[in-house]
C-alpha cells in the first residue's frame, strides 16, 4: 500500500543533542513537508521541498535542518539550537503543479526532551 | 498573509445531534480548501478538497460546503466514532508554483453516546 512512513513514533532527546526524524513516502509525490504541532497552535510549517536537492524554509525553520537526496525521503534534524523541541512532528507529501491536491500525512513522531 | 480561522474551538454533541463546523479564510486567490480529520496521537487524514464557491462534497455523515469567505463541515446524525479534531487548510495561487497549505487550529469534536 502507498503511504508515508515516519519513524520513530516516539523519540527522546537529551539537552544539547541532535536527533533525526525519518520520513519516507512511496506515493511518487514531488512535494514533501515537515510540520510541528503543539497543543492549541495548529500545524506550523518547518521546511518544505518540491524537488530533489532543493528545499525552502517555512515559518519556524530556526533550529532545524533537512535534506532531500532522494524523492522518497525527507529527513528532519532537530539540532541543539532548537530551544523548545518537545512537540509532535508531522511529515506530509503532495502532488505539485495543480496546487489543489490534498496533502497526505504520516502518523507523526512525538519528540520529548529529557 | 493567508489566514484560516476555525470555530468553535471545541464542540460537544449528543449522538444524533447534527451540527456544523466553520472555517473562515483570508487568502489572495484561493486555489483549494481542504478538510482533514485527526485522531489523538495520529497524523491528519485527508477528507475533502473544495475548489470554488458553491461546491459541495459528501462522505458518509460529513458534508463540506464552500463560499467565497468560508467553508462549513456539516455533520449529520453524528456517532461517537466521529469524535476527532477537524482541521481546515487553504492553498493560494502563489507565484513560482508553490502551493503551501496554511492550516487553521482545528475544532475538537466530542460525540457522546
């Protein structure tokens, strides 16, 4: 079945540590996105990519980094520069070109600082 | 700047009690409006896309409608399994081919048996 797979489901980070969240899709979608979700805040865009080897900052990119070496993969690294990383992270993908296709989401990774 | 406002923030219904969720938007040239359902601890599940005023889409007990300023998600005779957070998002006719969805904060729906 086609879909988006995020791993791990739960992740614990120590202070000063970098961690990487995985996102893989087999939907053949060109566009991929990373969102952060906090209680009462809705989804906020961290980074997005519309083509391999290219990506753009979203509204809250500080303290995060991404890569897009393959069409299927869009990993997110939460660096030690992100001062408040505890949140629910969602990866999504969509078709581009029409602008009107819905995004399909993974099941999320819950990151907690310990 | 695109803005999406959803109301109410939370809604409690009795099973069978129909109601509507609202999504008001401000966007410079709407390309698409999307509704999602999100269960606790899971990713949003795509429900509907609406493209132009007057358009309607239905799925089981859910019906989405669109005007030039807002969208409604009507829930007819809801069941407890309809309990979830419902998210609304819009994309605009941005230059350069970028269509980044802007999300509202969602409406948390609880349906009591």
